[in-house]
């Protein structure tokens, strides 16, 4: 049962990417989402997941849109300690961690999630005292 204070933000899945995302275990079964409860944030993307305490999130920002070819799946930027859970090219919210978070067998200092409601996730984090901004407005 989901607590009343739990918020869920589904990761947007671009229809043309659905067959490719099945490789990562992402299906139309609600297993691609970000969940915030009273003390933690959990991101699930098919067979992959990451969990951290809200106190470990230093800040966030929203970027995008992205190149469709590079915006899907579980991926890491070469030479970086970031991880992406991407289902669409519309944009993503990046979480910056104080202490690295283990996900996909890696220690990650940042996590990008392409949730459908980028502004809503940002507002939910801001309401919990985590600063951030929408960098799309800075272009």
C-alpha cells in the first residue's frame, strides 16, 4: 500500500523506443518511475533501480530536450559518474548526490531521469528543501 505522502512520477516512454527499452526490462507495467516518500527517493527503470535518502540529494536541475539516439536506456557518460534512466528525449531532471549512490553496479554522483512531469518532480523536491532550477529557461 502506498502511503498518502508518497508521490510517484512515471518516466515518460516514447512509443518508438518501447521495443528497445524491453532490453532493460522496461514494459508497460509501471516499473519505470521515481517515487518520493517521507525520507527517500527511489528511481526504478525495469531491472535497474537507485535509492537514496532525500538528505543525500544536494540539488537538482532540468535539462533538455535531448538527442533521441542518446536519450534512452540505462547509460553512463564516458569519463563521468552519472547514470541515466531514459525513456524519452523530451528532457530530464538530474539529481546531484552528496555521497555516491550505487545503481547498475556503479557508484554514481548524478542520476538523470526522464520523468513525464519534470516540473512536478522539481517542485516536489523544492518543497522538501532541495534547491534546483529549470536550465531550459536559461537558453
